């Protein structure tokens, strides 16, 4: 078994920032990058809302820079996947996919959350070419264009409302005959003249040469009234929820109803002493790279103070 003062699980802005801060503080730590080193930002193209880059920066380049900064400062960054953790006693025992076990005095969980998709092959085909799961991230690219938002909950309404300020037209594709969103969110959508809701509608595919040019839709799927048609659009936004990567924790820390890690108010500390959470895995609201980086800093400072007090 190998020992470390702090084990950071997950990369991305939160994980790499935590590694940068802990390394500079002289805290012995190891970062396990996970299945997708760099996190969700590696699936995006140009990022224009991360401070310090007036011309924007490619998502992969930004994460490569963060990783390189951590490594250059002396961080121990390793490839691999965490299979399980034992949080019943401290130090914690973490088992990797190659059966390696690491004993850690503290943990920072920064495993992120992934957007839920419809499961269409076209979503993968057009990833970064018209398909997005973050209106705040990518809405700017669709100024004066026509977009569609899939979903009928609060998140979908919020995304549609945000996009309506940028796009010429926003369609909401809702498979039910009503919006699940709160009354306040339904009202906000209703007040926007350029939002049109397509109820009882399912997306069965996308089309376009070199990028999304439209969606294949079905109204009243599986009924005698079934109707298939194509809807010309420039962008297709998923807003049907996110799944935080917490399965490996085995319900050993407190989660909210959406599966996100619950942290104490004003802290990154979780329900287990010595375990901290940073980034999207504990953030169902903002889900932004800059917010994740900030929480990675906070988690590192919290972990450092925890270790100093032991």
C-alpha cells in the first residue's frame, strides 16, 4: 500500500486547481485523473468565458495548461480509475482499477457530473458541432440563429430563457404535454416571444453536413396521431439533467436527491470528516469551469487546515 496526505480523485478544473494549491503548500498529495483526464472541458471547442483569455482558448488546451502547471509545481498526477473507497475509518483506503491501494489521510472528490443525453448516435456525431449540454458555455455561438432545447424541467426553461436573449428563435422540445418546471420558470418562458414549445414531441435524430442543420422529430410518438417531420435548427441543447459521478462512493457520504455530494455551508467538507468535495460533483446549480476551479482552491485549503489540525 502507498500512503499520501491527500488523495484527489478526478481531474478537470477542480482537481487540477486543488493539486496546484496543495503542492504549493507542501502537502504530499496524489491526483488520480479518472476516465476523462481534463474533464468535460476536453469535449468543448473554444471557451470564451474563462477569465484571462481575451481571444478565448480551446478546452483541451486550457486543461493541458492546468495539468502542466500542477505537474511543473511537483504534483503527483497519475492516470487511472478509482474503483472503490473505504470511508469507514481514517486513514481512508482507496482501490484503483489496477488493484493498487492508496491509504490517504484526506480525500478531495472532484469527479464532476456528466450531462444526460437522449442516447442518439447523432449526439456523438455532432458533439461540438451543434450539440451542447451547456447554454451558458456555448450560447454565444448561436447569436441570431435558431436553436432547440430538449427538456421540460426548470433547467430546460432556464436554458431556453438564457438562449432567447441571444438566438433569433428557441424551440423547446418536450416529450410530455406539459412543462414539469416550476410556475415561476414556466412564466419566464411564456413571456419570451421567441420561445416556442413543441409538446408531445420526441427527437429521433439530427442531420447536417459538417454540423447540425436540423432535427428529426416525432409528434405523438406511438399513437395513431404520430407525425414525423424535420425542424431546421443551428444548435441542439440537452437540458434533461446531469448525473454526478458518485457511484464509486457507495453511499458513504451524504448525497442530495439528485446524487450530488452535500457539503457544509461555507465549506467543501462533506458528511465524512476528512472528505471534501469540489467542482460539479457537488454543484447542481452553476456547473461552470471557473466555479469548479474556485471550489478546487477552497477544497485544498480546507484539506490543508484539516490535516494541520490532526
